[in-house]
């Protein structure tokens, strides 16, 4: 027996907004569904599973392109764990680069906050840093 859901029911069950479901449909990550005679979309359990997959992947920071790659593997049906691992490994490396960038940013901000700590200097080092040209 297949359960059938409206877009609102589907969104509520997976914990997102119905606009999120529509967004993923427009992006081609959720399938285009046939509509009832009244023009309503009708979702099934497989759609709920797919949306849950998308939301979990996004929570883990995967970009939409990577989510699409993973779903293409699933849709193809004959993927290997190695293929999925490869996509995850690329994301992990990108995440590590972002973390390193954030750590450098944190160090810079800690230094600037400490310079301005007493708030009595006439020129603010933080403001002056923002005026400094970026280094490529």
C-alpha cells in the first residue's frame, strides 16, 4: 500500500517548508510529478525518502551539484560505494579548506578585537583593516 501526500503533508513530515520542495523540483532534484485533475501534486513514500536524502545531504553541507551527483548514482541503480565515497571525499576536502579559512579569519579577528579591547585609541584598527586592499 502506498501512502499519498500533499505537498504540505510531505514538507511537514520531513521538516521543511513546501517552498523548499518546490525549489528542489525546479532544480530537477525532485521529480516532476503528475498532477491530479484539481492540479495538485501527489507525493508518495519514495518522494519522502528522496526529499529526506536531499535535506540530510544539504545539512552535511553538500552543494546541490554533489547532491545531484549522488542522486544520479542512486537513480542509475548500479553504483558502487566507491563512487559515492569519491563524491563525499571531494566534499570533505572542500570542507577542510573552508575550515582552515575560517580558522585564519578567526585568528585575524581575535587580533583585531584584542587591539581594540580598551576602546580608547583614536584610530580603530578593525576599521582600518577593512579599508586595507585585499591581497590576492
